[in-house]
């Protein structure tokens, strides 16, 4: 039996230390917005969006990019699609269904430190203004 090729590669950026076969599930504190118990988990079909996910994730762990397979339906992430990037060019999605870790990307280039700092400051300013994640709603 031969292995079947990926039909679509999805990435998940995080600071969590996961193993092949682990399931990424909802219920953990979200990385953005009000940091409430997450109703959704996120993945992207672009490496750049996953890198941002790893760089902006809360925690002190190592930034990691995992290759993941959705186990159920995925939908556009409304924070990025409708609010900032109509048409979803970041190819960022959310789901209430777990993602199965199928690999880890060990070699990738992060954004310049000053760009990451600017993004973190922009996110903090949005929170100060009371702008929260659409993913905190529903």
C-alpha cells in the first residue's frame, strides 16, 4: 500500500510541545482577544500565517510549526477574512473539531524582531480600545 499525498497542507503555529498523533483541541485559553476558553482552534494553508501564530502565541515555550490534518469541518477565520483581508488571502481557518498533528516543520524563518514587536503592540492597542476577537463571540 502506498502513502497518499496531502491534498492540502495545513500548518498550526504555537508554543505547545506536541507529538505526532496528538490532537489539538478547543478548550484551552485563547492566544488572542479576551484569553477565554477557546471555542475554536486555528490552522492556515500558508506558512507565513502559521509563523505569526507561533510568534504571537502566549507562553514561554519554543515557537513551533506543526503540520496538521483537520478531523472535521473548517471555516474561514472571521478575524482575518471579513475584518482585514476579504477573500482570505492568508488562508486562515478555524474549527471546533480537533486537528491531528502529522509532522513538525523544524526549519523556518521567523519575522524580524522589530516586526513581531510592532504586531504585539498593535494587538495590545486593540485590546485597550476594547476591540476583541470575533472568535470570542457566538
